[in-house]
């Protein structure tokens, strides 16, 4: 089955700096890669996703890149703000309705 | 405009006392999921329904059961909760139109405390 590894497990960045979270996946058939943000005590919320036919996608301060050859994808957050502090999960799926999640990254933005 | 609703938001039960958590959706999605999430961990899939077809994960304990009486509602039954079952239980939905990779939409979760 699919295995998704996520690094780092914790990340602290100065407000205004950029944050990068990386994930690798094992199943070359995976074709959809969402990123979820989860604030303390709240639901995971989709913040951006990318499909296997695209190499990069951007939405304001958030971008995701995908390298299918290397089987890794990354989340980039620029101009970080205190409200970006949360746990971020990457995930991958082959389209069989099930997501395989990474282990999560706790991002702390230091004011 | 809540799309995935979970009730109750907080549930306290006693060790061994059956408990039922509920989930409803207004999205008319075919697929409904139940996840267990313990602090600082990724959501762990317990099972999911594709329409009426039930799909259990191999490592989901028999103590956990589910029902989906119609498209909108799905229930999680914990027959004899143990202390280790204390967690956040998340319901999620996806369209299930057979497209390659679909977004899952999560409900707010039910936090279960076992005394």
C-alpha cells in the first residue's frame, strides 16, 4: 500500500519568512495530493491540492510543487503570519477513495 | 452553511458503556468516512462507505461498528469503549464519482472522553 513520509515534524519560522514542508510517497500510481491545515481542536481543512498532471500550483501565499519522478511534493508558505501556526498534513491517493496521510508538521510562526 | 455536521461535539462515556456518534452531510456525497485522531497524530481511517457498500480497514477493532441508513447520515458505534478509545472522531465525505483523486471534506469532529 501507499506510504507517505513527511518532514519536518516541527518547524518554527520567524513571521514574514517562508516555510517549506516536504512529503515523499511510495506508490507511483498516486495521482492526487492534498494538503490539510488543522488548528488546535478543529477539523482538518483543505488548503491546496495538486494532481499528477501538474508540476506546481499556487494560491496567494501558498504553493505546492510535485516531482513525480522523485515521488515527492512540497508545501511552500511565503510571508508567514501568526495565523499560519497549525499542524499541516500532506496526503496522497491513487484514486481509490482513500487518503494516506503523512505524520504531520507542527508549524509555529514566531512574532 | 455547514456541510458535514457531527453530533455531539463532545461526548463523555463510561468505560464499557456503548456510545454512538453521528454524522450528517448536505453535500449529497457518495462516500462517507470515519477517522480516529489522537493528539498530534494523523487521522486514522476506521472504515468508509461507498454508497451502501461498507469498507472496513483491516486493523479496525471489532469494537467499532458503523451504520449508514441513508445518503445523508452515518453513525459510529463503539460497543464497549476502553480508555484507549478516547480520541477525536472525524467524519468526512467525498463525491465518489470515480474520478482520479477526490477532496475529502471533514466535519468538526466529536471529542470522546472515556471515564
